[in-house]
C-alpha cells in the first residue's frame, strides 16, 4: 500500500544515507508538508532498525500481535477535539449536506446500524427510510441506480495506518499533493485538511447517486454534473453559513473563524473526520484486553480460534497488523453483484484496485478490510454479497467453489424490477465468474467443524463492547431541523 511503500522507501533511503546525518539536519524536506503524518513518519525513521525486524515478522502476520493499540496509533484523538467532534456529529447526521436535503452521511453509516446500513448495497439520494427498511424512493425522486459498493463501517479510521480510503484505495495519503491526499479531484482538493479521513469526507457530497442528486434538481447537483467540485464545496459552505446554530458551532470549534464568511467546507470535513475518529474508535475488545495483558479476556474457544486465524487458516497473512488488515489489496473471488463500476464489456463489472493503478495485475483486488467489530457489520465484502459472517469465512476456505455456487437469495437489497435486472449479470455469466475465480489468491483450507467454530469465536472476540449499542452517539436533533428518523 502506498503509505507503507513511502515508509519503506523513506526508511531504506535514509538508511543508505545514514539516518543520523539526515536527522541531525532537522526534518527531511519531503516530510515538511505532511501535517499530522510528520511525527508518524519521523518515529518510523528513528525506529528504523526495529521497524525492519517488524517488517520481516509482518510477513507472517504476527508482528503487531503483541503490541496493543494505543493513543499513539491515532492522529485524531479525543482530548484536543471536543468542539470539533460536537460539530462533526451534527454534520454527519444532517441532510443539509445533500443537494436535495434528503440524505446524510449517517443514512449509510448509521450509529444504529453499527456505522453501516445493513444492506448489501446502499440506497442513495432519493430513497426513503433507514437501514434495511429503506426503499428506493417514489415517482420522480426515485433512485436512478444502486450505489455499486457496500457501505463499509467506519471504525478506527483515525489511526495512521488507515492511509487509504475506499475498497480500491482511491483516496490516499500523498504528500506530493497540496491537500496531502491523492484523490480523484487531483489539485482541486483544497489545503488544510486534517488527514486522509477528512480528505474522504469531501467526496460523498459530490456524488450524484450518494448525496448531490441529479442535474437539474438543485445547484449542487448541477455543479457536480459539470465536474465543478470547488463549486459544490462553496455552495455547501454558504448553506451552513446561513444557519446561526452552525455558525456558533463552527466558531466554537475553530478559533480562526471570526465571521460567517470564514467558514469553508474544509472546516466541515475536518469536524466530520474528528467525529468519526473519536466516536468510532474501537479498541477495547476482549482481544485488545488480552493483548494488554489480561490473559483471561479471551474464552478458550477464542484462544484456539486465534491460533487457527494466525496459523492453519492463514487469515493473518492478509488480516495482519493491529487492526487485522495489511492495508493492501488482494483478489479473493468475491461474487460480483449490483450495477458494478462501469468496467468490462458489460459495463457491470468492478475491477477494484485496477481502476486506480491502471495495472491489470490489480484486477479484482480490493482492500483487506479490518476485522474489528466484524461480527456487527454484515453484510460483508465490497458489494455485501455475503449476509452472514459464517458464509463470508467459508468463502475464504474454498473461494472458487464458493463463487461458483453462490446463493443469490442471500442479498439484502430492496427490490425494484429495473434495478434487480442487472444485479446478477456478472454472477449469471460463467465466463465472467471464471475470470474472477481465476484471480483468487486464496488457497483451499480444510478446517474441522470444531476449528471453524473456534475461528468464528475469535472473530467475535474482536467486538468492542462499547460499539454494540451506539444509540448515545446519535444526536436527537440537528441544527437544520431536517428530519432525522429516515
Ligand atoms: C449513499 C450511501 C453513502 C453516503 C450518503 C455516504 N457514504 Fe460513506 N461510503 C459509502 C460507500 C458505498 C463507501 C465505499 C465506496 C467504495 O469503497 O468505493 C463509503 C466509504 C466511506 C468511507 C471509507 C471507509 C473505508 O474504510 O475506506 C468513509 C470514511 C465514509 N464513507 C464516510 C462518509 C461520510 C463522512 C459521509 C458524508 C459526508 C458519507 N460517507 C456518506 C456510502 C455512503
Ligand atoms: C489473500 C488475502 C486474504 C486472506 C488470506 C484472508 N482474507 Fe479475509 N479478506 C481479504 C480481502 C481482500 C477481503 C475483502 C474482499 C472484497 O471486499 O471483495 C476480505 C474480507 C474478509 C471479511 C469480510 C470483511 C468485511 O468487512 O466485509 C472477513 C470476515 C474475512 N475476510 C475474514 C477472513 C478470515 C477468517 C480469513 C482466514 C480464514 C481470511 N479472511 C483470510 C483478504 C484475505
């Protein structure tokens, strides 16, 4: 993954030049502009010898297993962000950020649905209702297409190592851009964003299907249709400035905001990122307690399952590190459902990472998801093709058999004839299924029923008890006074 590549690259370059020399002259020039990442990179460099050993261990998925998650793993932490978090909470739940004022971030990442929406694929702008009861909308407001990928949970994303966002990593830390992020917006993305999580928060509002709406429906949607992202952000900031309650919240969160005019969408994105990072930090699972020294925190089954996870079942080769992800991209033959991302001859395939790198070798690769809170966040995979944790794990044990015998009935999608018609175009084509299957990096693994149950018990031990009931993270009303309960 890019961020780690930078670290490796920096580390090896500096080792060749002599770390001490470079460090003695102060901060290396290429690290000056990367804001919150600076300390992280510097620590890595200073610690390069140890890091090298860690890197070797990482191959085996065991490296960070012995190191507990700490505050130092996060670039956004609670202490210095209270006012921003408060503002971010309202923005996250307020439909004011959508073109037609009918959908918020939370519609797809709701506290009551463990920061997802419970659906295989989200119903974006135009739909009505929350979670699995959401419908596809009525008459001229009905949705035009399904959102092509599953709405992922947003736990722990304030940690440095989540340096690439989305299943294909198309928003990524990159110091060579003014914003410090490589994104589809290139140089249009403004400066001043607090990290990659804030960079990400700039984008859902610019997507016609997710939040902006269709051309002709509102000015924000028109700006999106013209690919004028700076105009989208400008119009949204103007909306927020017109609401006195928001103006007060922005002033409280940012000392540099003295007048309404000073409010920009960058401030909004930073606040949303702070809210997500602080509220959805989840590192108190039984597994965490075990790593921190409480040997009794894990049940016998979970302990056995842990050994299987990092041993026989080879899960730890990809689900490595503190958050059970190598932050890299792999092909595991996930069944492809939904409208796809416009790739391939049919236009209904999703090539995953290839669309970002242009490298055919990356076809059907998706980012290894973190497994924190995994028992809470069904459906699974980049398109939510598997509805249960058991089915998702069984898929890994024999991925080729699994994709070829995929049971289409398990999808969680509100039905509508024209949408349903294209949901399984790829799955119904043996030729396309074959291509996805052929790319799979997974080897076949045999587990006894007992071993399988233990493995599942370990995955449950990754659930932070504080994440089970997130009702208290949901605001009771939002400054716009728009409805919250759908
Ligand atoms: C219509 C549903 C929808 C809405 C509304 C929405 N998202 Fe998402 N979100 C998604 C989907 C789908 C993805 C994954 C897309 C992909 O990987 O290509 C995603 C990805 C993300 C990610 C990346 C997570 C990761 O691990 O890579 C974050 C963070 C996020 N959304 C936050 C937000 C914020 C903040 C807002 C509001 C400004 C928002 N989302 C609005 C559906 C939605
Ligand atoms: C070759 C790398 C690799 C190995 C080995 C691997 N996984 Fe995965 N895993 C992935 C990738 C990549 C995804 C996401 C695929 C997608 O979205 O299309 C994934 C998805 C998952 C998911 C769903 C996550 C979510 O949020 O939707 C679970 C659960 C999971 N893996 C568990 C396991 C278990 C348990 C094992 C061991 C039996 C394992 N994985 C082995 C790469 C791997």
